[in-house]
């Protein structure tokens, strides 16, 4: 099945080459010029990757990103913007973006990042998981890697593709420290060279979601090394 990419970009000079390039790579591409139209398209389902401009004529792109996540969209989001400040990068990641490209960017770089994100979003993404040796408590944190679903007790926890991969990797060796370098290499790509704040923002969102869901586990920091997923009593 072809991956479905939604482009939300009001500048025709940027959007047109994006559409042509992605279609040549055999993606199914749909482009809209306004944020609300993008949200409406996401609501219909089937979008695997969202390429989102921040400077839209009706809604701020950051608000579109936040509302997309709040409405349950868990596919990949790459922000495309002329804003290149560190604050904008961090805010974009905090509201749920997976990656960030500042304009002007090369189409080759965008394709590489899109492929990496879609690869991690695929249902068959190779992330190891520890076997369950005994019946889990009623409020246990359970991760189904094959189905890419996370459960806290009987409630499903909605996550982005990157959030899922980070939590699954930490859960695979629950209680042990996973280095920042391994997380970035395994979840983003061995060739990733963006800000490490991307990882920090993802960890921050996961901590909040686990806490709000009442999960009996927490992500703790091994200062200067990485992170570990620990049962609440240990954490």
C-alpha cells in the first residue's frame, strides 16, 4: 500500500516541487493551503505523514500540529518553516512534531527524513520487546509491538510513532539504562544530525502521558547517560 502524505503549505513555489518529488517516489500525495483544510483531511483518516508549514494564512502551524495530536492523529509530522529559532524548534516538538526542517531545505534531505519517519511508523518496525512471563496486573503498562499499541490496564494510550518507538525500546530492557545515543540512532536514524532536544521533547511528552494515564511505570533520567523505564515502586 502506498504511503499517504498530506502537505499543508500555502506557498505554491514550495508545494509544487514537493508534490512532484513525492509522487515520483510513489507516494500518494494530497496538498492543501490552509490549516483547517489540513485538519479536516486528517480527520478523514489514512494519512501516514504530515508535512506542515507554520506560516499558514488561517491558523498557526503550531496550533494545527497541537490540534492534530489532540484529535488522535498518531502519524508522522515534519514541520517545514522559515522560522529557524531554537525556541520555535522546541515549541514545535513540544506540541507533537517528530521532525523539523528550516527553509530553504534540500528535497533530498526531506525525502531521507520522510523515509526514516515512515519506516519507523510502519507496523512491522523492528523493535524488540521483552516477553511477559506472568499475568500482568490490572493496571499494567503493556506494549504490543506487532500491533503498535500501548495499553495501561484496559485503556489504550495514544502516542506518535516516535513516542511509541522510544517507549518500546525502553520497555524492551525495562529497568536498564538506554543511552541517548542508542535512542537517537535506533528511533530517528543513524544519520540523524538534528537537535538532541528532539529526544528530550519526546521523553517529556511520554512522561506526561504515562502520568495522566496512571501507568505503574515512569521514565527516569540517568544523568549524562540516558533514560530508563522503571516500575513506579522503583522509580
